[in-house]
């Protein structure tokens, strides 16, 4: 059954990649994504395929990691009797609360290690996901790997994630499926399944531009995404894309000469597009 669980994980990632492409892409890769999705679906045995179809009709997130003996999507504690079954992966185990198929989180998976939000002083807008220390106003990167590495290192240095190296590897694996660069010189590299906290976003700016799979990119947004907020991430991408379709906002971030100035420019640019 482990091979079926691995197929489901790959299938879910492709489905969510297709959702992203529908949101911000030009549609040029939809046929290849659909073909890959169909090919994976055909690898599912009838029992698993039937369960997948039923769950997919409710929500595109059909499989969830078990972290700290809890479902990463809904947070429900997994009964002790089922924890070992999930870890062994010999049978399909579903969450008793949300019904999603559970799998054991990888031992080397990146974890969100940021502090819990202050309920007495709730943050709003882009501040919910990022901070001044995650702004790199002068990326020295010449390649997408270098850019992702610099942003991931900032996340780890300031206590937002557990492992920059693992985040970089996972982000590059996602890039190999489909480039996250879009029109306007923007790229959205990201990793899903970074559990333990909320969505984390780092931003970097390169005035010279970065070669991103043949595209020139000036703004890079690296995100570490818990599976539960995958749908919200699509809205965040759309809001950022809308913000930086305006020349004035683009000019403000490119001209920012330090982290403080870049943070202020990002906050101003997204005050009406990111809630």
C-alpha cells in the first residue's frame, strides 16, 4: 500500500500545481499536466481510486500528513491504535474528522518553527505571513537555485523553518515539475507540506535579473506552505500578482535599498490585495 500512498502524494501535488497554473499561468501547460494526472490516476487500484474520487469531489486535498500524531489538515488527534498503522503504511487509514487519507510525515521534512501568533495583537495583511527580516532587497543570485537558497537561509536564520537545505531541495523538485516564473519578471517558488505553523513568505529582489528557466526574474517570493492552507495560497499568489502588475509598485520594490524599505514597499503594494 505504500506505493499507492506515494502515488496519491504525487497526484495531489500535480493537481495543486494545475490549480496554480489555472490561477496565474497562461494555460500553455494544462494539457501536459492533465496527461500526467491521468497517468497517475491509472496507477491507483480500484479500492484506492474509488476513495480518491469521493474525496476529490469535496476538496482537492485528499491526503494529509500525520505530524505529532495529528492530521496536518484538520488538526484532529489520530487515535493511538491507528498511529502505528499510518506509520507502517500497509493499509489506508483515514482521518476520523475530515476523512482524508493519512500518511506518516517524512523524517527529513521541513517544519515551520516560527512562534505562534499573538492573539492579543493579531497581525493583518501581508504581516500575517512575512516580516522585515525575510526581505532581501539586494539578491546576488544569478540562478534560481541561488535565489531560493538565499531566501531559505534567511527563513532558517530568523527561526521560521527548521532546514534551509531541505526546503531548497523540495522547492527545486517542485520547479522541475513546472516553472513558477510568470509574466512580469516574478517567480513563486514554494514547498507544500511545511507543517507546524502558518504559511511563511520571504521576498527577494534582483535589479539585474535572475535566469529562471529561460525567463528573466526580478522578484522572487519563496513560500513554505502547510497543506491545510493550499487553497489560500492560490489567493495570495493572485493578490501578489495583481499588486505587482502596477508599474508604481514594481518600481518601489526594485528601488528599495534595504530590508526595511522593501518591507514598507511590500506592505503598501499589498494593502488592498492581500487580506
